[in-house]
């Protein structure tokens, strides 16, 4: 049975209703609309990767997309990010359809398995370049500030990022995704290259962006991380939604594991 709450009991989050992860009041910008996945399907040749996937991802919450290998998680995120086109259905941000070439793509920040960096440039040069491409005012200062934020302020300024460890590249990829203050943040296995301290740091960063009122979506196999962070859980199996459920706070490891095993049984 599909457990479904596709529109979300919270709907669009009122500006006065949000609190930070530390309990402090946080005003959510009223102009960040929900992200709607509307009956999305994807076919590769004779293989159906997604079938009739619908859900809503709200501003001011973290959505975790879960499921076994081959469930269609990364395919769905690629479609949401407009890196792939759906075979059917649509992705809508508010009343606007998101697709490759639409100006609203600038609202997206995406971190995938590839960090999306210019490997022969240094860390500061990479972020400064992306800031310039997005028209960020005082991009050099923004780039330097983000390097400090992601723990790379001490990186050798001239060292090409191809010399960085995978964990450093993942941190720099997050900084790249944040450089233009996107309204929607998408992550595909963001903790895969991080050590335990890095995983804890990443969770804090995701909560920080959630508390600013952004739409935050992550694909992960790490049920413990999802349980600690996500209010909204979407579980896929064989390309279909088998659970779409919200809770008022993080799920907790035992609850999420039980829900996951029930949804993926058989």
C-alpha cells in the first residue's frame, strides 16, 4: 500500500511558522514556492525507470528520497534538476515548469557524484568563476566567505582542485551550489566521500539551508542520516512511489527503518 501525502500537511510554510534547528525563530521568504513533481515517468530504451511519480517538496523542509538500488532515485533527482528531461509529466516550481533552458533554472543548486568543478583551477578561482557566471555582486568576497564556511579556507590558493581529496571536492561542490543563494538545493549522495566528522558537518549545513526556508532535497542510502534530518520521506521501489509521508520533525532511526522495510518488502 502506498502511504501518500503528496501536497504536504504543512503546505507552503508560513513566514511566521518556522524555527531553526536550535529553536530560534527564522523568517521563511514568502517567494520560495513548493516544488511539484507531477506524474513523472522516464523510459530508457525498453526500460521504465520511473512511472507516474508525483510528490510535493516544500520550502523550509528537507526531503529524503530513499529506495533500493535501481529504484529510480538518481533518475528522479536528475529530472528535478533539469539535467534529464522526463518522458512524461513535468516538474513545476510554483506555477512555472522547470525544464532545460528555462530561466528559472538559476533557482537550482545541484551537487551530484561529479562535483561540477573546473579541475585545473584552484578552489577560489572556481567559486569566483561561478559567482561571475551567476552575476553575484562582489563574487570574490562571496567565494572567499564560502571557502571558509565549508572548511577550505586554508587550501593552497593556487593548487588545482584535481589535487584535492574526494572529501575536499565534495565540500567545494557544496560551496559551488550555494554561491548564488539558490532557492532549491538538490543533493545526490552528498555524504558519500565524507568522513564521520564531515557527515556531521554536512547535516548541520543542510539544516542551516532548510532553516533559511529553501527547498532541500537529498538522495541517500544512509537511513540514519535521513532519519536525523528529513521531515518528508519519499520512498521509491521499481520506479514507483511506495511511500510519501511527512512528520512534524525528524523521523528517528527506528521509525524510518521500520517504514523503509515495510515499504520495500516483497
